[in-house]
C-alpha cells in the first residue's frame, strides 16, 4: 500500500485529498476502498481527516498521518500546516 503525496504543506482554506494505491502479492495494483482503511493523525488539533482521506488544516504545525488497511499493512505521510500560504504538494516516492 502507498499513500501519496508523501509530504505536503497545506493551509486551512484548501483541503488535501490523499491518494492510495494497493498492491496484491504479485505486485498488481488494486483499488482500495476507503471503508477498509483506518486513519490516525499525530495531533488532531493541527489537522482533521475525513473517512475518504481529505485533510484540512486547523492551525500551524506538523503532523504524521497514518493509514492502515484491514490486513494490518500501513503507510504514513508528513503534513505541515502553514496558515494563509496555499497548498503545496511535495511527492517523495521513497517509502
């Protein structure tokens, strides 16, 4: 499973929609259903996240967002909130 973008900077006015890719054991890409995922945020006073992976900044700071699939496989991203500066995506494909 891979969550993208791996790092991003957002503000409180523009939500960030996270993208997820899943892979079978033979490395075939698989569509993941959002209802099969659990989200966690290191500090919910900085960002909130919806069940379908939409992140909204609340106040300035840095957080780690982790998503876990039903089989226990997880991935994480780092998000920085800077109020009033717009959304910048930075995609680092390293995992």
